[in-house]
C-alpha cells in the first residue's frame, strides 16, 4: 500500500498530502462536470442551510477519522488494517439485529461470505509475507 513507502513521514504529513491530491482531483472533476451541465453550483442559501452538516462532515470524518485511520494503519500494518475495515458490514448487521431488524437467510449467507473471505485472504497474505 502507498503508506508503506512513506513510513518515515508523520501521519499528519501523509494525510495532508493525500488529501491535497484528492481535493485537487475532486475540484477538477467538479469543474468539468459543472461546465458540461451535469451538476449545478449550489446557491448561497443552500450552502448556508447545510453549514453545520458541512462542519460536522469536515471535522469528524474528514479530519479526525482520516488521521486516526492513517495512524492505525501505520501501527497495525496494511494487512491488519484492511482486515479491520472489512468487519464494518458485520458490525452493521449486529447493530441492526440489536435494534430489532429481522435478519434473513441472505443476511446470514452474506455475512458468512464476508467472514470466510476475510479469514482466507488474511491467511493467504500472511503466508505470502513469510516467504
């Protein structure tokens, strides 16, 4: 993974540089799509109406979670980090069950596929690392 090539960099530096690249690409794509009429520029009224949503999305997922994720990957390694993030659908299913959602056979089979895939992939990658 990309971060493995820059282990001497701080989490803040790596996160900032990757965000700058992502922001530049997003800006370019938005300008192209706006110029071609696929998307429109929101009005000041719309932006003002969602200012607190923007603030929340920028600070928590945009900054805090990104720095935490990159720092966690630095500590855990890419293999364990990917294994961790792939448990999100399983955690979501467990929360839905706790909240009273009636799971179906499709939910169970899908969850089993995710678990089996994660285990097999992790075993395979660890074997490759030891060669």
